[in-house]
C-alpha cells in the first residue's frame, strides 16, 4: 500500500466488553487517542461516566485517569469512529452459536460492515476477537464490497491473550504480541500501536493472517487439554483410590510438564475455553482436518463430566438423595477475581443440584448480579455466613480467597453438618478434617 505510516495512530476500539474496554483504556493509558464504540448504550454511558460495567481489578482507576486525560471517550456512533481513527480494533463477542458448536460471527460481521460503510480514507482494521481460521480473508472481501471505492483499507489479526483478573498487566506487559498481516504497511502500522511494548522487548511474532487466527485457538486448546488431562487422571484415581493432588504435584516437578494448568478439579469454563475448543473442532472439520483435533471433543467431555462427578459426591454425602438437602454453593464466577459467569462450572453444578430437589444457596463475592440475572431460579445469600447457615453440605465451586481463607472451625459452627466438597482442590484438607469435617475432593480418596 502507498498509504503513509502514522507514527501516533488514533484508534477506535469496537466492542467494549471485557476485552475491548480493557484494550481501549490501556491504549489511552499508553498515550493514544482512543474512541470506544459499542452498540450497547448502557455500556457506553457507564464507561463514559467513569464506571467499568464488569469486575476487573485496577481498571476503574485507569479508566478515570484516561477519561481525565481527554484521550479516551466512548460512543455508539460508527461514523464518529470512522472519522476519528486510523486504526480500528475489532473486539466484539464471538460466542457459541445457538444451534451448533460453531462461533457466531454475526457481531464481528456487523461491526466490520458498519465501520466499513463510513470509511473514506486509509485505515487498518485489526481483529482482536477469537475467530475461526479464514475470518480475516473473508472480512477483507466484505470490506472491499462495502467501503467506498478507492479507499485503502487493510485487515490484520492481532489475537488477544489477556486473562480476566489480570487484564491490565496482560495488556500492558503481554507474554507476546502476534501480528497477522498481509503487507509490510500493516506490520509497520500495527507496530506503531505498540511502540512502548516493543521498546520494552515484548516478544513479537509476525505471521500471515491464518496463523495469527490459529495461534489463539491453538493456545486455548492446549490449556484446555492440560486441564482435562489431569482431570482424566482424576477419573483414574477415583477408580483406584489414588490421589490426583499428589499425582499432580509429582508430575509438576518435571520441568517439561510444569505445574501450571495442571490443577485437578471442577474444570474450565468461562466465555473463552469451552466455546473456543468447540468452534475450533468444528472449523477443523469444515477444513477437512477434523481428525487432527478430534481429541478436543474428549477434552470437552472430560471437562463436563467433572461437573456431574461433583454432583455425585454431594449426593453421596447426603446418603444418595438430594431432595430437600440444604446445599451451600460457594462461588458463581467461572474463576476467582472475575464476575464472568459465562459457561461457569459453579452455576452448572448449582443448577444440577437444584434439579435433583436440593435447596441450593449461592454466594459469590462479585458475580451475584450476573448470576441472579442468568439463573433467577436459584437462591442467593448476601454473604458467606448467610450462605452456609444450616447447610447439610458446603460445596466450594470458585476458589475466591474469601472462601479459601475461611476458618474451618468457625465455618463449622454455622452449618448443620460438617461436610464439604472441595471442587477446586483449594482448601486445606487436614485443617478441615481436624475440625471435624467430612472433606471430599474430586480425584482424592474419601479416607486417606
Ligand atoms: P463481551 O461480551 O464482554 O464484549 C463484547 C462486546 O461487543 C459487548 O459489549 C457487545 O455489546 C459488543 N458488540 C456486539 N455487537 C457489536 C457491534 N456490532 N458493534 C459494536 N459492539 C458490539 O466479550 P469479551 O469477553 O470482551 O470477548 C470479546 C472477544 O474477545 C471474543 O472473541 C473473545 O473470545 C475474545 N477474548 C476474550 C478474552 C476475555 O478474557 N474475555 C480474552 C481473549 C480474547
């Protein structure tokens, strides 16, 4: 392309959810002029007034500083975004489709189409959402059809690896940057969006578009596989009386294996891993290489079986019949330090317990509003004490510090029976047993 490189590009960030809001705020923090765009008026109004509409440590403070600097604003107006920015980051959702394992691409397509209709000068559209391989090529064609003739618009893919709960540090100091580009111009222009990070020697891998799309789903598939691997071992442990927590520890000292993501328990959930491995397996089949990643279906099944196994252990603790049992469910978010309940194992377990007639009370430090909205049929407590009061069984489902720090003796005085299921291998089993609790955990023997 003959378009000049802009040293300090102005940016739009389209889609201001967990990923987009974080990206917009961090880019403004790095000194760029940024406009965040979303179709959700409430979200835009909240962000513009200095309120982050989800839980992410440190982000509210950074938002207010960025707004005060005058470098960040939010709008629902795509014409404004097209006019105000040189580089446009696409950060909208790519959830699982309602009727198939595929990714639902309607939000990406709508965002890119609406933007493209207003573009009238050189622009770089940078996808950050997690998408099926081939999306960037498809969007390139779409943009060419929509953008006014003669407008130099290019597509790039810059997958995002941030973790909720660590979103700021993962954005400002990522483990690596991946630039999927189809021209030197795109590579150079994208580099100018991350000048400070590249100067700080964040590793950069420049790839073609397909590889960049693949990196993200390959990374998530690997992480999901590692979790399901140790949970498969937990199933074997359950059949043999072996202890998966000792097994995991012994494996972890092998530096080729490593201990991270080798934690047995209730398994993975959230708005990324489950839908990403399903969409990847589906896309691989479309591409004729379904067999290469057929194991991802097993990874998914192993993961889902852990939720049923947790219900089995709770049922076992109340003599095989959950009807009328009072169950305290600690946690709703898919992981601690997040209020995200998308595909949350915790709420899945709570729902299954209730379906068998248990009286279920849920408490989570941050995810209560989201949980109530998604599962209004469950009962909710205002705090930990209220949740466990008179419980027949306590089930730890999300390993918030507030739960793992709780004193087993004090907790024991509140419940009706001292029985606990540690769905996350996060509690001190000895401390609970010493305090008279019947302690159970996935993949560990009942009586060690
Ligand atoms: P999210 O649901 O929190 O946010 C998506 C946002 O896009 C919403 O605010 C929605 O209103 C908005 N949106 C929908 N259609 C739009 C349109 N046409 N124009 C403008 N905005 C529109 O989702 P998220 O968690 O931020 O995920 C976004 C993408 O990033 C997904 O592809 C996800 O897989 C990927 N990702 C997420 C994370 C994470 O930790 N959440 C990490 C890495 C990658």
